[in-house]
């Protein structure tokens, strides 16, 4: 399925009520304030245009990516699934973001994920490898322990040491590009949980307490920017998706420097509250970010 057919299929779905909970009336903002918003939330139909609209009030990609920078771009490439399942990040979003980083003067953009399914199949069938490479990115493997470096996580409550992918350790800029969807263990996977794909021993998260480990890994290196793909949201059967998975055509893209805040907003997209997800509260307790949606500056944009 090509991108045009993919977007046409998504457009045929009715927009879900969860998106309305976040966006409200077109042009409406949660708070009027000078400076960059805490979150930019864009509703539209063209992924590249939505990305540009989200980046503009955040200060543009140049605020985060300087000339000569090495950028680690971490989408969700966890699953050997095609784009229309929304199990992985939309490849068109990855492509657009790679191009924006290079246009800003990045020396190199590295795209990777520690896939749950077989890596080569996940990279290929998600279409992210092709889209990212065609846009000018380097594709980094992550399926061998040798690609990871031992780090200490200051302030962690559960995992004080971890093996983290070298792309994250060595990059000048870390951009997190998750897909919003249902998750059978954590309830939701979005910005914070997407960092589970930067570690080698994913099983440790499940054996030692998933929610606490999700919060802990965010302490090692908080993303400089989080761009959330919430265009077509998997509501059930996540994280991999099943033949009976239900979907909501939210047609949203969210941008924020705060992974806790953007996860709190995405809880609303799912029709839930931030308090429904334990790791969001743990992120607040660890002072990673904020979840008080009503006090955040959220710029809502409808294209």
C-alpha cells in the first residue's frame, strides 16, 4: 500500500471523540501566553504539513538541531507490521523529520529501534527503513548487544544501570518519534514508553516493574523533542495489533519537549486521564515533566 492509499483509507474513518477532548474548537488554545507552548497539537491530513505546523510555534526545528549536529531519531519500529496497522510510527512522518533535520544543517541523522519482532523484517515491512534512507538518514542496527553502552541512571528508583544504544549515548540531539496506541501491559504506549526501545534488555522492564522502569529510563536522557504520531490510533490489541484491533482516526500530531506532558495529553486523546497510567505519575514524581494538563500551554492548530 502506498502513502496516498494509506492516507485515503485513514481519511475514510470517522474522527474519534478522543481527539475532540484534546483539540476542542479550531483555533482554541488552553492558555494564552508568550513564548513557545508546552505542546503543539495539530489536526490535519498531510503528515509533512502537520509536522511543519507543529514545529513552528515550538521555535522551528532549528531550535533543536544546530548545524553540524548528529541527530538520533527514535521512531517505533518494534513490529513486523505494515504501515496501515499503525503498530509502528508512520514512515512518512519519519521521512519528513529526517529532511527537516538535514535542512537545518544536521551532519548526520541516525534512525533506529530495538525491535521486538525480527529486526530486518520490522525495519523493512514498517517501510521506515526505506523512507528514512531515501530522505538521507543512516539506518542503525540494534539487534546485537555490542551496539549498546553501559550507563548509570541518576535518580532511578528501579533500574540504576542499563545498556543503552550507542546512537543515543553519542548523539548531539535526541528526537523521540513514537506512535500513540494501546498497550496490553502499560495501557498506553507513547513518548515515555518509546524509550524502552533504546535499551538492550527489554525483559528487565517487565520483570522489575514496567511502569517504574519506563519512568527511570527517561532520567538517563530526556528527549530534546518528542513528535507523536497520533494520526490513526490503535485502541485495542496493542502493541502489535491483531486482525480485530479497533482504531480511531484522530488525525493528530503532537510536539513537545516534555515527554510526560505529551503523554498526559495523549491520554486525553484515548479518552482517559493521565492518572489512568501509573508511569505518567512516576514521571512527575521523578521531575521528568508535568501532567497538569489544565495548566499547560497547548497550542491547537487545525489545517
